[in-house]
């Protein structure tokens, strides 16, 4: 059996491809850049094909790729839009083009990875875009299985990282009173379910199209899910702070401005609708109960450290930004200008240069503070060595020219040491 797997380099696609190869299937994997993934699999059973779901929205683009293909598994999906990566293109237009091409080829089965909630009650752009492709697939003369998972957990998953971070917060802010039911399924169980469908355990039978929920053993309120993750990481009890819904927009806006990875309003809206289903189908396909949340985390200490860093690093960045911004404001006039000019003169700066040099230093501090808040990876990574070099220059210059500050009881120079350590930490841990 030869399988075309789309989204093979993504989170779910990577796990699905590993499971399929372990079962002996031959794969044709679509990736955005084939050279970057040349190490994937072995050359005898894996062939890479470049495809761009943001632009390959025509049926003609897919017909040549389906030559000799028996089964198509579509694992492409995004949780938020970025530039050309839109719900319309990646969830609807390109999948529909692919499915239309399947109907004109010799493809025997299509497995579409959709989402629980992509049904008649869908209201979010995410669910509506998934539903549009599902409905189009169901209208074609094809054998198809539409797999609809709830939240998918995996150590390397972006959503799992988000929920681990929320579970590790000193206090979790809970908006509204809706139960926010979820039924998380482990990505390995989801992969095994897809293998079971291919092996015939989940045969479509007399139905042309079948919808299969992929869920964990039980539905949980979101706070119970976070509490289970918190316990699994060895972090004790989840502390929850109920907040009114009207506070949600400003809190989420502030979190995004500060660089915190927080659910957006659309995600919270999907959670409030609920995301649960009967686990019987998942259990029958797997031949056993899907694993519970308590068994999700394989490395509790590592997961706890990463989860805490995901909110501690933004706090550290915020504190550094405040230092630069406060220094700029204080130097611009809160501290007497004449005293500032006197310090510059005593440090060896010619009197005529004192005013423009102070103004330039204020502007530089202001720019560094704003950049620390505004820039995102990878552009932010150059900030940390730049700030460290500037602090080192200030420290050495003042220590040589104004040595009394070395022995000052408030430690204006020695306090630069933890600043330098914090910058080194940020540089080492910054995402490239």
C-alpha cells in the first residue's frame, strides 16, 4: 500500500509517519522544503515531494502527485493564521483541490484529519474551515474517513506546550463559568488509530464516508485537565483565579504584548463550546482504552522546567525592558540634569559633549527598552549580546573613572553582574 501523507513535517504528521513506517507502509510525504527534511525515513520506503498548501489550491497541482497512490492522509492544519498560512487556504481550498484530484485518480481511501467541533454547530473560523473541507470530501464518490480529534497531546506539540505552561503558572486565570470540556488524546493513540483504520479495523463498510471521533478516555473541564498536567509534572495543586469575561480582552492583549503564549479569544471560544465525544469508537479501534492524562508526560522534571521557563522568561524580559525604560526616563530629567552633567564631566567627558551624550544615551536606553518588548524571535536574539556589551562598557568605564561606585553601599556597579547573567540566560535559551 502506497500512502500520500500531507503535513508530514508537522507535529501530528511526524508521529503518523513514524507509526506508518513501523507498520511497513510506503510513504510519499509532502513537505514545504524537501532539502530540509532529506533525513526523514529511509530512501526505499519514503519519498519526499514539495508542496505548498498556501498556494497549491488547484486540482491540477495534485493530479501528478497522486500517480500510484492508494491512500491519502491529510494531516495539514494550523491553530492560528500567519501571513499566507490562512484557514481558507490550508484547511479548505487546498484540501478540496486534493480531494477533487483523488476522485479523478485511483486513490482507494482518503483519511482527513479534521477536528472535533467541525460540525453543524461550528462558529469559529478554524472549525468552519475544517467543516467546509469535510463536507466537500463527503460529497465526492470516494471512500473516506474523517478523523475528528479533541485536543492532541504530545511532548513536542505547540498546544501541549501551551497547556503545560498554563498548568505551571502560580495562579491560572479562568475566564467565565462555562465548563470548557475537553477530552485530550495522546498523539501516539491518534497515530495508532489511523494505522488501525488502514489495517481494516475501522473499515468504512457500507458507508461511503465515516466520521470518527478521536478522544481520550473521559471528558474533563479545562481546569481539571490543567490540574492533571500540573500533578503529572510534580508541581502540586493547580491554583485557579476566576475572572469575569469582560476582563479577557485586556488580559489577553497584555499577555501578547509581554510575549506570553496565551490562548486567543477564538481558542477560548472553542473551549467554551466544549470539545468532547463518546470514547467508544476510539477504544474499539485501538483495541484498548486510550491513555489517560496522568500518563501523558514522559519526563516530569523536564516538562516542569520547560513549562516554567515559558512564563518566567517573558517575566525576565519584561523586567529588563523596565530597567532600560526607567533609566531613559530618569536620565531625561527626573534626576537633576546638572548632576548628570557633573558625573559625565568627572568621568572624563568634555563639558561640551555632556548634553548631546546624555541625550544620545537616553535615546539608546529607550530604544533598547522598546525593542526588548516589541521584537520577536529570531530578530530579538541580537538584543541580548548588544545589551551585555553596553552594560560591560558602562561598568568598566565607571569603575576606572569613578571607582567610588565600586564601593557604594547600594552597589550600582555590582548589580550589573546579575543583569549580565540574565542576558546570557536569555541569549542561550532564545528560540532561533
